[in-house]
């Protein structure tokens, strides 16, 4: 069994994510690459104490990056867009400047 804090890595705070949160009641999170939708749903409900309606996931492959003469690869990562049920909200980083 995975820890709920091992499944959710961090919230992705971007312009697009902020608009989704305000207009469509969705939150965007970076999650563990091996987590499935059911585990993500259970973790979000446990951590944020809200009801989840839907979870959509996207997998991003790591980019190749050059560091001088050497070439490396960034890690693969997974993004989840979680739709909350009507009337539910998550208040993270509200009012932070």
C-alpha cells in the first residue's frame, strides 16, 4: 500500500491551473508516475477532505537536456486534473503573494 503523501507530490500552480480552479472547480497536481486514478482519488479525498467527481491523468516523458558536453535526461512525471464535486473547494496557497 502506498502512502497518500507518496502519491501526491505537489500542486501545480500555473495560470491554466488557476483558471481551471476558478471556473471549473478542478485542481491540478503532480502525482507519482505509478499511481492509478483510484489511488489518486482516495489520496485527494483523504488529504484535502473533499469529494472527487473525476480524475484525468497525463504522463510526460522527461526531456533531454545538455549540461556542457554531457547530455542527460530529466525524469518522467505524471499530472492529474481532479474534478471536485459541486460545492467542494480546496483552499491551498490562497492569499500568498
